[in-house]
C-alpha cells in the first residue's frame, strides 16, 4: 500500500534513483569514456521517460496519449521506425478516442496488462487490440474507437464507423504503435482521448494517487532498469553469430504478427561485419543496431537501422549490410556509433517465412573483396545528404 507522500517517501525515491546508477554502472561495464558518458545520459533519459510513463500520463481520470519512447528517450530495444504512445486507463471506465489515423505503414492500438516499470516483460499480456485495416473511417477520414467493458449505447451516440475495444479487469493502459516504412511520405496519427463516465473537471490529485505513481516510478528505476540492462548486456556479451527470428505468442504485447530476432555483434575499429538477408514476402522488415544499454543511438543523424524501403538489394535479391566503425562507402552501412559491442536486431511483419540473418566478421580493409561487384555505393557527400534527409524526416514524423 503506498504511503502518504512526504519526507520519507521522497527519501525512498532518492534511494531508488541512486540504485539506477548501480544498475547502469555495474562492474561489467566497459570502462571507457563512451560508456561513462552515454551511460550517464541514458540514465537521465530513462528517468525522463519514467516521469512521463509513470507519473504524468498514467492518469485514468485525465487521459492523454504521450510519446513514451522516442530518440531522445530511447530504451527497451525500441524500433527506430516506430512511434510509440502510452495512455493509462481505468478498466471500468468508458473512453472515446477519435482523430486522424495518419498514413503509417502499420497502426495498432493494444489494451495491455502490467507496466513497463515492473520488469516482468514475459508476463505482460494484450487483452484486446485493433489494427488499422480493421477500422472504418468517416467521410473526413477520421476514426473513432470506444474503450469500455460494454459496447457503446445509442445514448453514447457512437459514429456509424466506430470500433469497440473491450476492456478486461486486469488492463492498465493503452499502447499505440505506428510503424513507418518511408519516413518521408508517411504521416503519423493525430488522436484525442476522453473519459466519458466521469464529469469534468477531474478530481484534484491526492496523496494516495500520487504515492502510487511515485512508487511506480521507483519500480521503473529499479526493476524496470534492471530488466532492460540485463537483457542488453547479455546480448552484447553473447557470442556473435547468425540470427534466427521467432514469432511470440499471439497474446504477447509485441506488434501482432511480428517476428523478432536478436543477437550480439562485435566490431572493432579495424573490423567489419557483413550481414546477409534474403527478405521473405512480408509487409515490413528491418535490421538495427542498439547500444550496450539497449537504446538506439542517434537515429536521425546516424544510420543505425535500415528497413525494407531504405536498404538496397543486390542483383541476386540478397540484402548485404556492413557494420563498421568507419564509413565503408556502401549504401547499406550500419553505423555502430562507436560501440564495439551491442545488440543486433531483426524484425519481420506478417512474413511467409523467417529467414536467417547471416553474420561474418572480416578485416575492414577486405570489405570490397567480400561484396559483389554491383554493390550500391555512396560518396561522403551523398552520405551526408542521406543523413540530412533522414534527420528531417524523423523530425516531421515526431512532429518536431
């Protein structure tokens, strides 16, 4: 039971904040300027994300979708192609969501149990969900979604094109994912949410409610941070090799129909890692690198990921990527952002098969002879322009 907020609860929170440092800066962390500097920044970003996800927007009385992960608050092996948003709900409440669905490649709204703070990722469940193709649209292209234990009634006056998402007693939040293939062309959704079974204004925040949120933030800084840290380090320190994707259970909280593959990579300053993938028939695939802390690096200004619209296939249909600390001059360069070890992840959405991502490390000065003669190449000037466009497209996608 949460205690009333006061000096003791605040002191307990500060202890949990100190514990975040011990989780991130454990003895197995490489003692390098990069790890110390980026680890410190990650700690602050993780705290900032926790304040939003646990304190500000887990309010079932005054609901709002908040970006819970983005390039300035990266955690949990987030996908650089995805916009994520969170909204706390009361499973007994009645909510209406409306607005523009945007034009992202994939739109999925889930009603989930648990919370990212508790660190029990394998126990989270999606109790109901809806994807873009299931949603009808009004004459102006808008959508309407009702979230409640029972369907909306005539008194609620739902729009003819509305969709009902049924809550369950254990549900805690709505989670919205939007996957973007072509960052420059696809637009994000613009959604509003309101609670209809309570009158406005909402009641003032009381000690009990704030104590619950502060406790959740403390859990975020301890159990949540430990979960992502342990997974990220285990993969970064694992033996690099081929990666085979797998399809999670249908009631898991990952994107419906998406297969994941994860492994470690190792690439020193004189090395290059060549990855080969024969893409299956699917609606989306991507390959990305993540840091020791399981965050994406500078997604906009560094090419840390490539998807099915961005990567260039060779004449034999195989897509070959090169991980290297220096630009090898090939279109499909994956920039590890200075990290010599990290996580390599692959995703496939609604694939007819799950191919293996092959892995081999070679000397950097032998990259040319390891690639086909027709491999797409770019000059430093072209690379700079690619990254400028990538950065601008990301800002538009995030509405910055």
